[in-house]
C-alpha cells in the first residue's frame, strides 16, 4: 500500500508540472524571442500600445482517488474437538459358583393326642312354693270415656351398611425339593472287534483322449459416442467508463446456443469364441480283490450307579389376611304425628279382701360331673439331611475395552476478506482563463522591424 501511495504521488507531481508548462507556453509570458518578424510589423511603439483582454477556457487535469474493494482469501485456523478411541484393559472380577454338599439336622415335628379326664361341679336349682295370706283392697271400678289429643312418634327404619375389617388365617402351601440318593443298575455296552474276510471289486481306471468342441466367453469393449446437446453460453461482458461522471457500467454479454457433444459411453459385451480341445475320458473296470476288516460286536454288562434325584415335600404355613365385609345396621328416625283417642277414666271405690297366694323360693344343690377331652402335645425328632449349596469364588481376568478421549486439533479454512485500496483517476475539467493581447494603434515599427522586436524582447 505504501508503494502504491508513493507511485500515485509521483504521477500527480508529473501531471501538475505538465499543467504549468502548458500554461507557460500557452500565455507566452516567458519570452518574445520566438515571435516572427511579421508579428511585430503592424504594431507601433509598445509604450503606446493598448491591451485587449479576452476570456478563454483551458483543460485542467486533476487526479481523483477512487476507493475500491477486493475480496481476498485468508486462512483461519479453527480448533476442533474430536473423540479418539483408545484401547485400554481393565481387571474384571467374576463371581463363579461351585456345588458343595453339607449335612443338616432338620427338626421333624409331630402332633399327638392324649386323653385327659376333667371333673366339675354343676349347681342344681329347684323352685318350691309356700302358701301366704294377705289382705288387698279391691277397687270397684267404673269406666268412663273422654276425647284426648296426643302426639305419637312414628319410627322410620333405614338400613345402612358399613365396612368392617376382619382377619382370617389362610393356609399357604409351598413345595420344596430335597436331594435323595438312590442306586440304579446301568447297562454298559462294550465294543469288541473280530476279523472278517470279504471280497470287493477294485476299480481300475484307464484314460483315453477324445476331441471335444468347447469355447469361452470373451468380454469386448465398444465405445459409443455421446449425443449432441444444445447448451446456452453467455459471452463475457464489458465495462464502460463515463468520461463526465467517471462511473463504470457493466454491460453483460449476449446469450447464444452452442451444440456440445456429451462424453462417450463404453459398453461391454460378451462374445462366444469356439475351440476344439483334447479331453481325457476315464474308463473304469472292476477287478475282484479279497480283503480283511474288523467287524465290531457289542458286549453288554450291568454296572451299579448312584444317582441323585429331587424329592418334593410340602410345607404349610398360615398367613394372616385382612378382609372387608359389609355389615348392615338400622337407623331409626322418628316422625311426630297428632292423633285423637278415647281415654277411659275410672271411678274407683275401695273394699278390703283376704286372699291366698303361692310364694316361690329356690333351693340349690351341687352335682359333680366328669368328662374326657383330647389334649394335643408335640414331639420333635431331628432328621439328618444331605443338601447341596452354591459356594461363590472370584475369578480375575483382563477385559479389553475402548474409551473415547477428547483431543483438540487445528483445522485450516479459507475465509473471504474484503480489502479496500485507492486507485488514481485523471479527471479533465474546463477552467476559465483571461488572456490579455497588446494592440498597436499606429504602425511605427514598420521601418525598423528588427529594432522594435529587439526592444520589445528586452523589455
């Protein structure tokens, strides 16, 4: 950029210097020695000359800097994190189990019953009667009736239900298994061998050659030219620069249709190529031959063997279970009701009367009774039982595995970057300039033109 600035300044300096030289040559202010003699002929004395000023336009060139932008490619490095698999080994402990036989004593409970005699005393109550005299006042009653209003409460019964929880004992039966050893007789077969002679026909092969017509498939490649297609092509455009405004206008090129041939296609096909070859034909004939072989036969014998089998047994346990039932209960609501009734009332007069009545009294005596009941008792015996359990043991082994590690690396990529720079451009414009020309009123220097021009040049 600095070099471009120095070059632009130097060009501007040359342009300005050229402008000053043009101005000096145009106005003629440097010297009159180059004037021809005929130019001074009509002029008289320069001291008496009159000046004639006219305005004209001259072209001045100026350097204008245009700001342009260009797209450059810049390399930028991005940090990328990636997962890299790494093979490692770890120690893995595995628990295995082996069978171990052990003996336990299992209690066997048995419920027995015994007879037990119980005695108790029962009271015997007996009711007796005795005669007793008493005096009573016997009323003489006369019944009369009157109307009376009364209120009665009429009951209304409603049946409701509530949930009631109760506990029941439910028997749960579980089937368990125990190992039981038993002896069986196993039949073992044993293979023995004996020599047996037999006759076989051994094949003898003879080879002869015959002519056989055959061939093979060969792959032949054939190039097929591609089709001709029409393609639209646009000619390159051009930039037009306006001399007055200095703006650049892009004019696109014309579009035209061009015939383009597509690339050829290679086709492969198979061709049958016949040929005659000599082929060996094998003829086989059978020759009898006596051979000896081992013939197996089975011998069976019985071997005792101890086996273990699973014997099921059932255990019963009582499990408490809570259940819910709906219990009905009656709710009584009373309703008030007014009624009218005939109420009797009596008029009573008393008279004494002697009577006899039976008065009861109770006598008690105790009687002894006895009964027999069954009383349960439990007997427990220990039974030896052989069981098998799983005993764990640990096995250590190395297990390979793959774990992912995060690693960072720099990945280059190209990024378009806009850069600005200045371009000099020369602009021409018209500048008004005043030019003064001396006018000679009388031709005084016609007699001696050389002296006049020399004097004018010295002035």
